[in-house]
C-alpha cells in the first residue's frame, strides 16, 4: 500500500499546502481497490504515526520555512528529516518528523522505510485561508508529481 499524507494548518495561509495537495489527490479518480490511502493529518503527528503503519511506501507533503525562494519544492528522503522527539506533555509538539522516528522504533517492519517528503517553501504563514501565488503554483506541480506516483504504484500492484 502507498500512503500519502498531507500536513499543515489551513488557517495559516501557505502552511495549509500539504492538506490542500492531499484534498486534490483525494478528488482524483483511482482504480477500484487501489492500494492507496490518502489522508489529511492537519498538524497531528500522531495521526501520521498511525496512518503510515502497514504502508510499503509513504509520501508526506508539508510547507517549509527555510528562507528559500517561496514556492521552491524540495523532494527529500525521510532519512534526512526524521527527528527524535523531545520529552513533552502535549501531543501538539509531536510532529511528522517525530512520527517517522517513532514509527520505525515502535512498529519496525510494519512501518514504511520508503518515505519521501515533499516540502514547499512558504511565502507567508500568517492567518489566512488562501495560498500565495507561488505556493499555489508549487502545489499544482506537487499534486501532478504525486498523482503520477499513485498511477505507477497502482500499475505495479496490478501487474503482481
């Protein structure tokens, strides 16, 4: 199974880009019984931890704030991004990078090792409901890229 998980906060402008990409992918037609799960995790790292379990491949989409050009797209293997969570008393502090770290340790072979993270550089993270033009364009590109990955995954599964 391929799991695709969009992350972000729709009320914080470009921060919602991962959720928007996931919503677009959910709206696309897929073959009946397609081995694909698409999920909107919002800002919940715990949802990612549980939704990724059992997948062979995982794709995560989120906004980034690295100081790069707004709308820049980074396709990064998870090994570069997974992060041990710091002790905390709130689940809000448990992010997707923590979920990758914890999932490998908790579920071992039942957690995907083939993980790709698409990060889209935000122009604005302030309150707002719309994506900036640069991030909206990048969301189109990432949606098309992941739709291709989904089609390829479905074709490979059908050939088995």
